C-alpha cells in the first residue's frame, strides 16, 4: 500500500482514510515521511 498526496502541503493537521476490510486481523506497520523525517508506527487490526 502506498499513499502519496502528489505534492507539497502547508503545515497543519491532515487525515488519511484506511480501509482494512480486505485484510486479515493482525499487526501492520505504516511509515510517515516528510522533509527528511521518517517515523514507522504499528497498527493492530482486529476484526
């Protein structure tokens, strides 16, 4: 899965939708990247 807004955004708060209906329950990792900053987070999906 890869989501890219396709350009630069001004500073602020943003939301992204996630549809896990086609995934099984489990632990998934996602990465946030911006201006040289990278952070990996863990998400638990429970159905």
